[in-house]
C-alpha cells in the first residue's frame, strides 16, 4: 500500500456530521498496535459567554494540500500505518465534532505523538477559519497555534511560497 492509500483527508460540507467510526475503521489494521484519536467538539461556553455554535469556512483546495503536507511530515517523523483527518465546514452546534483525527501505528508513542502533531499543525497553518457564535454576538477567532506560528514565522504550507512583503 502506498502512502497515499493510507491517508484519508476529507473536508466535509455544511450539515455533514463526522462519522468517528468511519475514520477509526479506516486506520484500523492487524499490524497496528495503537490507534490515537483527537475529536474537537463545540463547547457551550468560552470566557464566560454562552456559545451557540461554531461556523467554519475554508479555502478547500489549499486546506487539502496543507493537510497532505502535514500528514507527509508526520510520516517522515514517526512510523505510522494510517492517518485519517476530517474537518467540517459550516455551522457546528454545541456538542458536535468539528475536527477528527485518527492515527494508527505499531506502537502507541508514535500514534499519540503524530496525532498531537497533526492537530497542532492543522490549527497553526491550515486555511480553515472559525467564527464563534454566542448568544450575545459573534467573533472570528484566531487559534493560539496560528498566532504563535505567525510570530515565529513559517508554516508547513508556505514552503514553496515566496511572499513579497513590499520591503527591500
């Protein structure tokens, strides 16, 4: 099986819930002794405000390319069998999953470390934007991982992109 055959990346359109079992089944294999997962769900409060839902938008072609790059980086660092990543777009009500990652490996350390890497890199660099909708208003949010990356410079998806900042 080639690397492409062992990686599933899906950006789900509005009102398509994430079927967690589908992704766990995708990464399951007799040679994999560990499956690590991450499920990001909409919580009901943030900084004392009542959250109604999250809304996600994305530049899908670039998001998929970035996720492919992240998965390739994970494979080059850890001994992985399969990776599955799903992210919803549109409204995601309280209690529902907006992002799900499943990683399988022979050993748990590789699966756990790679799963954490994938979610951290996704939040830092993939062009998926989140709006938090409160009972009292709404606001576009920047992930702390994105802000840290922005201050530190660079992103997995910018390797081959030259940015003209107008200086020099």
